[in-house]
């Protein structure tokens, strides 16, 4: 279980079955716009022992990592899997794909 499309994530959110979502963009990107209900942990903080402990605590829970285009979130998902998160997933295309396919009003910097 690695990638999830914006369509699948949107469907799951609409059904009330949203996985844990972690936005790994930077604060200035979150401040522009972010999805409701996401946790915010920039990728640069993944080396922090407290963040790593938090990630390990998710265990086998499904976690979707989100960024602008899918690159940083792909790295975050791979790192999370190294920490033992067996259901870490990457949002394919990130918030740019969200804007293109789900919500054209979404503001992506």
C-alpha cells in the first residue's frame, strides 16, 4: 500500500472514512491553504526524535502523506515505512492534483 489518488482520498473523506493525513509542506504553504483535518509536520522535521516517536506511535494505522506535488510526501511515506509504519501512503500528485481534479479553487503556492 503506497500511493493513493486524489480521487480515492476525496471519496473516502466524503464517506467519512478519511485516513490520518499528514501535510509535510512548509508553514507558509499551509498558511495559504490546507485540507481540513490534516496534521501538519514539515518534512524537514522528520529527523527530530520527537517526530519519529510520534510516527512510530501510528503503528499499522493508515497514514497518507501530502505535499505540493507528491515528491516530498513520497519521501515522507518511505521514511515512515522505515520507522515501521506498514500503511504509509503517498498522495499522488499532491495538492496540485487536488486543485486539478477535485477543487480548482484550492490555492497552491
